[in-house]
């Protein structure tokens, strides 16, 4: 690419501040106003891999000046005690959620349970006095979404949805360029996401394979992508038409078992995964199967798989932008392509997150290509940041836990953001089932706005 294009520009990601009002994380706003050295009291419900790592051990290690864990809750008593040790805390543990809330009275509740139960703990948590931090998706259907919207209004408490993708420097640079008018008015977007045969397959091993648990990958996975689109486009989605099918995993397999460790086809199945090589996962899941029967290494070809493994949607926005989106779960490589077409040019990128081809050196930056109408392509390099999810995890947690951290790029996400991201996926799922387009305004009391407030 260096020989093909006219010039190459190196642009850092930390310096530019977008014009406009400074917005602050809703939970953080209260923290900033009242912080006097007293730690906030946090509790976690759902003690799986994400809770014990990103929201547990990492928080204790990096934010202990601001955070005190006062309770952990999970229905699996074995995993609950394992999680407590992994996080490295000595707080009380509970298998009954309401007992935990009444006993320890946390200021903030972190919800990291199975997606289908998020609404239960978000609503009850607010009713029992806590602000909420929840993993995405906020919930899996429109009725549960409405419950959360209503509960936040009724209780006066606040929900923060942890969209870490917004915080990666590469995606933040896209937002900055679009807001600066680099391609004029956005007219359409092409966005295609590729999950490889390792990461993509893993969703079909876990509880995510069941629509009733995760809402399908339209909701569990793609809500990440729809949130990026909503944030980048700076408008609300209004209409969705979609297709989806299951043609690779589940019933399509020619051989199957219950889970990989007990399978008779280990030597012949390309999707065999040896979980025993991960001490962490064995301790967290395998050692506690006796309590709930959950297999972290379930067979990707189980007959009960009822989600799609390939998906495509057309999304219309209130400001007239049209989006073509697709998600594939069995690609040979991991990554995505996104291109923004505007009245004055085009901004695009192709990210391959897996290892580079043999002989090609791994770069320490991502690239964007900006092409003005009647102009030559310009390559913009965005350096990698050193944390998970493209550098987004650390920046997200700084915003949530460190008092005074600004939100110059409007990355903090609340209930409206969480709702609209999952409602696109819910609408797409409903469209797949009905064969008809679905209006976002028909799903909840939220009405699409031409421009975000």
C-alpha cells in the first residue's frame, strides 16, 4: 500500500478532542461530584469468565483506590467460590440475589449473567437501590427492554452498558473523522464482520447456541456492531429487514457428541477443542459442572442449536443513512470491513485480527483509508493500544471507575444506547422469522431520532 498511494500520515489517537458538550458516564457523574476518598461499594451477579477477569481481578488490581467489592452472587455455588479466589477478594458470597442486595447494599451492581436474565437483575438491582453496570447486550427481547427502560425512569437509578468497542483508538478515530466532516454527509455504510472457525465456533459450544439464552448472535454478538453504527452515524435506526440461516453448525454436522472432553470423534473432528489445556477454564467450569450440568466445551454440532450462523441485514436510519450488514461465523480469518460513503468522499478499513500470512510482518497499527471525491487516497495509521478489545477495555474501565475521567468522544453508553443496539438485533431476528421488515418504533416506547441528543 505504501507504493500505491500518494502519501502516508501517522495520526495519534489521544490528542484530538471533538467539539461539543463534554458528556460524562451517568454513574461516573455522581462519583465525580461526591468523591472524597471513600470507595464505592460494588457487587457482581454472575461469576463466569468475564466477571472474574475483566470485571473482577483486573478491577481489583487497577482500581482498588476507588472500588470495594462487597458481594458476589451466582446460582452455581462451586463456581462462586472459585470466582472469589480468582478475583482475590474476601467478600461474602450468595446464591440468592435478593439476600445479597439486602445484606451488603451495594452502590453499584455489575450484571454479567446469561443474557436472558440481565433484565431481571438490572430491574431488581435498581429497585433495591443500586446503579447498574451491565455487559452487552443489555437484554434479548423488546419486552425485557421495556422493563429496563421503565425501571430506570421509575427508580431514578442509572444503567451503564459496557460497549468496549467504542473505546478502541481505531474505532474512536473513525468517529472523530466522521464528526469532523471528512467525507461530508454520510449517505450509506457497508459493514461486514467475520468470526473465524475458532472464535465463531466457540459461540456454538456455549449457552449462546440457544436463542432463549442469548437472543441469537443477532443480539449477543451483533449488538456490539449495531452500537458502533449508531454511534458512528449519530442517528437512531428506524427500520430493519434481514435474512439468516443455520447451515454450518448444529444439525449440519455429520458427527456429534455432548462435549469435547467426552466425545468419541476427537481424532476426526476439526472442531475438537481441548479445554484441559486451560487451567483457568477447567477450574471455573469443568470443576463445577456437578452443580448445574453446564459444559463450557459443548459440541458445536448439538441438535439443540437454534441460532443462525450466517446473517445479513439492511438497516435504515432516521437521518436517511442506509446500512448493509453481515455476520459470518465460520470464516478462515477474524476481522471486519467497514466503509462509509459520503457526499464528499469515502472512509474505509479492513481489519484482520488473526495472525498475518506467512512472511508478512505483524503491524503495530491499524489503517484507515480516506478518499476525497476527485482526490487521491490517504492512509491514516492508528497505533495499537495495550489492552483487550483493540485497546478499548482499559479506557472503558477508566471512564467507569476513575473519578474525573472525561467523555470527549461521547463513548459512555446508557439505557437508550443499550436499547437501540439490541433492538436492531431483535428486529433483525423478528424479520428473519417473519420475512417482513420491522420498524424499531413498534418494539418499545423509544422513538428513533434523526440526530442523537
